C-alpha cells in the first residue's frame, strides 16, 4: 500500500497549521480503501468461536468469539458468552442465528430468515442484510421447543432418544428409489447429514443416497448403520429403496457446521 503523508506542520494563510481537512481525509479514505481491497479471502471469511450451545427448550447460549461482517469490513467481537432466554418459537421449524451490531453493542439475532448464498468460501450473511453474519442454526420439535443438541468436532448432533419423532425422516417400504425431504432436519448451510439407516427386512438390502447418487450406500437385511451422506444444498432430499419386502427407517442424527 502506498503511504500518503498528511501535512500537519505547514502554516496556512488562514493561520491554521497543516493541509486542509478535506484533502487530509481524502488521503485517509484512499488508504482505507487500499487496506480493505488488500484483505485476503480468509480474513473476509473470518470467524472464531461463537458456537451455539443448548441451554433449555427456549434458551440458547452463544460462546465468546468474533466474526467478520460483510457490509462494514469490521470484525465484531463478543468477549464473553451471551445467553438468550425466553425465546418465542414455533413448532417444527429451523431457526438461524446471526451476530450483528445493535447500536454500539454486539448482539445476536435468532430468525426464521435463511442465510444468503456464501459471499466468500462458506461465510454467509443474512438474506437481504449484510450487516448480520450467519453463525449457526437449530431446530424446534413438535412442542415448539429447541431440540437438544451438542456441537463437537465440526458437527451439530441431536441429543435425543433413538427413534424420536423429532428426528425421524422416513419410514417406508418402497422398492424403487423414493425421495424424502431433509429440509426439516438440516439447514441449507449443511454439506453433510449424519443419519441412522435401519433395514428391518429379513432378506435383501437397503440403499440410501442423494440426488446425485441414489445408491450412495447399502446395508444388508436386519441391520443398522450410521453414515454421513453429502447434501446437495440446492436440493435437500435423500432417496431410499429396498430390494425386497421389509421396512426402511432413516433418522437424522445431525449435520456438519459450515459458516
């Protein structure tokens, strides 16, 4: 970056010292623009901490951390964990969380509005509002309460009992590839879904896949497998089929965190 020196000492005809205010600020603006233009992509996608933590059915904690804001180019920092309580929620919905500047303070928003497409890498802002940086998502169950979860090793895992209605994706006996939606279980930001697939049939196999590969994995009769399957963010569906009589069951255990 070219350094532009602001003259602070030359006497002016009006008795003031240094160059005029207008030209001084023009130099500051020019240098600031060069600094922002020179930011590396990794810096524009910066995020550290700010993990979602389950507290209760209507309370959520955001861990300390910091994130780059698309619109302003600044990094907002939350030096301590922040807990939101008494959150008003509706049943069986996906919610998305954002960090933003509320006046002079850093704050967090919980919204049904989905994140926009990534502005760089996997970094996203809220759709229609680049002042808000996306930091994570969570789901509510049939009781309109947050489904308990744990974030670990890059995944958000649902901490619910096996077979819970809140994480059941499909139960069926189709012998041709049959689609089912996963949009109720994972946000559009996910690129992997973790599922448990159960084949109750006494003979034959069960296949499970995505729109690009409907036979991504197969399991034998009377067996269970837990597997991570790639998600097509533009088409939140999976496909299953059985090769003989039986019942196929698919439960969502969680999804990877991309932000």
